[in-house]
C-alpha cells in the first residue's frame, strides 16, 4: 500500500498510563504524518489478559478507523507479547476484521525490525518486573530469537518507567550488552529509548531496536514511505523483509 506523505494518519492504541509514545511520535514522524491515539486501561493496576481486552481492542480499532487512519497499531509491547504468537495473531485478525488500514502490534513490528536487521541473538532491556520480562523472552524464543543478555529494571508501572532518564538507558545497555549479541532490543513504549538509539549504536557498534521506533518504521514502510530518520538508527535504512507478519 502506498500513501502520500501528506496527510498520512497513524492510529495507536496505547495504555492509558503511557506518556511518551505521543511525544516520540510527534518528534520523529516525517512532515505530513500525524499520529492519533486511543487509550485503553490495560496495564499496571488495570491489567487485563489479552482475551478480555479483545472487544475493547476491536472498538478502539474502529474508532481510529473512523478518524481515517491509514495504519492502526495495538501499541503495547508487553500486552502484545504476553499471550505468545497465537494470542498476537488473534489480535491482528480481530483488528483486520474491522478495518482496511495497515494493521500491526508492537510485537509484530518488533519482529519485522529484528528480521530486517538480521538480528538473531539479542540483548533485551526493559523496565518491567522479572515475570513480564520473562514473558517477552519466551515470546521472542517462540518466534525464533535468542535472548542472550540484557536486564530488566523491576519497575512497577508507567509512573516509574518514565523517570528513567535517557542517559541511564544508554549506560545500562552499553554496560550489559554481550559482545556476541547481534543487537539490542529496548522494550517498552513508555521509556526514553528513541532518544539514545543513534548514540547507543555508535557505542556498541550493533543495531538497536526500540518499541516506538520499530512501530514508526514498520507502518511508514508499509505505507510506502522510504525516508530515513537519522536519530532512529540503522533500522531506518532498512526495508521490511518478507514474510514480516507473525500472522
């Protein structure tokens, strides 16, 4: 699908507590691309399993479709990964049943990014508690990727996630990425990750994928936009490989 850069609309279904996706999208989207959001109470104290969320995801997809969005993303890394590949496929199927827009989840966009960069052995960094971090390791393993290092911070929600400064993420990833990792995945849509991608790639000499970066890259490529965003690193030099969707 090819869409003019002028008046391209990206719809994002985000957790109600998320404070960073919108600033990141407004900062990094090319001229003429707009980001629109719908919020769901689905994480932290409002956590709901994916099956329970499904009707609300469908309704949110319809709301963004009403706004004429060219692409619609269920945009929460942990929620889109916690039910495994099968659960993630069900989300995409449900979304596609009510819209003709390009559809994705943070999980499918991240997998597309890892594929495009040919990353197989990954250092995974997240703000999550250990159980959530482990769910993501299991999801990536099911998809054929090996997590060989990284770290989770053990934080308990968006209020804490946003307090970790970009310099802290840079130091954490620089210090804890194994030499034999192919690259880094900074997981979570509500952390200061895009700000450090270029500097981190220069420091470790490996490609870096982050949740907000991967989603922006994926939907822009699927909508026919081939331009680079230098601040967002090697990924924006890549095209989407086929097959890319986990569905």
